[in-house]
C-alpha cells in the first residue's frame, strides 16, 4: 500500500494528494526515477495536478525510510511512500493506492535451479509470515505464477 505520510496530529489536515499543494505545506519526495515517484507523478497527472504545484516536489530522498524520517523530524509536513515506513516512524498513514510487485522472468527460466529456489522461498510459510507482518503488505499471492503478455 502506498500513501501519504503525515505527523499523527496532521497539522495541515492533509487527507488526499490534492491537499499536498496547499500553501505552506512542506513535502519531501522520493528520488527521481524511483517507482514511488513515478507512481505519485502518474496519480497527480490523472488528477490534473502538476508536481511543481507542491512545495518540495523538487526534493529527492533515497528511500521510503528517509522520507518518513523527514516527516517524523518535522523537516517536512508530508511525504509519499509505503505504509511500513510510515508505521516504523510512528506517522499517520493515509492510503492512496495498492500496487503489486512481480518477480518477472521468462517461462524458460522457471525450470532453472536459481529461479525454482527463489519461488520455493516465496511460497514458504516463513517468508509469507514475515511479509504479512509488515504493515501494508499482503502475502496471499506470494510465489504464485502469473502469465503476462507483452
């Protein structure tokens, strides 16, 4: 689950992506080219909003934890990223969109020992339990084979 990080008291009353453009709100962004930043930019575009309308849009932190740390320390009022990072820094998390992660490979690769071992780990109860313990993650489809056409 990806969403907005804010302090628990949410002083700017942020509740949605358009709220990030409100005057006086300081936003911290993920690095250029990251999947999270691309996703956020896509969502803003679909809402008819320009990233440049958000103060701090030009910032660039390396990962979700760094974004959450900025918000938790008061250096920013809001950020965007995965729920786990928000929870680790005791921040309020406003869900925006769920996404799926895929381990992609060719059909021929499925029979190789390395890919078979990786799939076995992803299907294991221990791996699924570890993943399910992370806020915002769902392990139900972990290790499942899904055919995709390109």
